[in-house]
């Protein structure tokens, strides 16, 4: 915690007061010892004042630079959080409109035989700002951002694997149309059952990522 003494020492006025005090002290000393020593006193006063002014200028420039750097960091952090919020808003809208609605159409326990579009890198803004997450001073907010996008990444991986399983089931269905052997029938049944089970994992991953995203979006809107 900054003490009153530290606040006084860091104040520009304190340097000005020091200059005045020193000047008055040396002037009084010059008058006390007589005018013969006045020239020496004036020179001494000038030297001390010059030193104090140089110290003040150096201090003031340092303070100005620190304020500028701090303002720049705050501006950069604010822009980063706004960008992450915009990406999160867009991602949530896409997931709810293109995936959530499809999941609602399929009864639980049944395989979700839809494939969902998924970008190669669905979170480019977050990826770009990963090295700068340390700028966020609030541990809770920083941890929440990381956890939310980790859940979103997990959902992306789950969705891609789900898409592969749907493609394999469709291929097995086509093979079964041209091959009525027991082997092709068993293969189709196994893939159907596997997809039905994995569809539950897809739903759970979707719910977790959506809930985490909504919570983070609320925090970012209030930040």
C-alpha cells in the first residue's frame, strides 16, 4: 500500500517545494554571511536548482511514459476482450442455429445422422490472443476464458468424429443395398449402434460448450 510519504515523494509539487525551500535557505544564508559571498551563493543556488529540475524532468518523463504504457495496455486488453466476445457471440449463434436445432429434431437414444459444417480453425481470434492472455489481471476471468474455449474445442473434435461416423454409416448402408450378406448386415448394425451411443456424447459436449459460452458471454458483457 502506498504511504503518504511515498505519495508526497512522487508528487511533482514536492520537487517544486524542495526547490523553493533550498532557494530560500541559500538566500537567507547569503544575507547572513554578507553580500561578499552573494555571488558564490547564487552559483550554489543555481547548481542545486538545476539538479533538482533535472531530477524532476526525469521523474516526470518516466511517469508520463508509464501512464502511456498502462493506457496502451488497457486499450489493447479492452480490444482483445471485445474481439473474443464477438467471436464467442458468432460461434454460439452458429452452434445453436445449425447444430442445436438439428439435435432437437432427433429423439434421445436415436443416432443423429446429420453431418455438421466445421471450420478448420473455428476460433482464429482466440488462437491469436492466446499469448496475451497473461494481460488479464483477473484470475477468474482468465481461467473462465481458457476453460470455455477448451470446452468449445472439445465439442469441435467430438463433432468432427461424429461426422466421420455418419459418413461411415452411410457408406455401410450403401454397401448393404448391394450386398445382402450377413457380414454386411452385421457391419451396418454395429455402426448404427455405435453412432447411437456416440450421439449422446455429442449432445453432452454440445450442452457443456453452449452453457460455458453463455456464462462467459455474460461476464464479458459486464466487464
